């Protein structure tokens, strides 16, 4: 996967995650989607980010072309994945029993 395509996928995943959080904050209490959908969306986005990162790294290792933009993109992926994993952890820790 090229750097440009991988960057676009990372931006889409991050915008979807931010959009879900904004949706939960902006919607009034009458239209609250519930507790479990936010976790399901977070787990799905986290899985998509890990798969996208693995495809990107596999391509970069096979091509043996690593530049400064690749390092910055890798840092962006790691930061996004850590944030998504933290969100899933908080979601699971606050799960009603």
C-alpha cells in the first residue's frame, strides 16, 4: 500500500472515531444510541487500523524503501492505535455489569 493511500485510510479512521465521540456528545439524551455501539465501533476501527498498518508495513518492508514520511506515518498509526486501545479499555472498564 502506498504512503498516500495509507495516510488517507488513517485520516478516515481517525475522522470516524472523532465523529463517533462527537455524536455521543452532541446528541440529546432522548436520542442516545446506547452504551454498547460506541465500543463496537471502537473495536472495529481499532481492528481496521491494525490491519491497515500491517499491510502498509508489509509493503514497505518488501520494497525496502523507508523515508521520513514513512516514519511520520508510522508514528501517526501508533498514536491512533494507542488512543483507540485506550478508548476500548475505558469502555470495557466502565461497562455496566
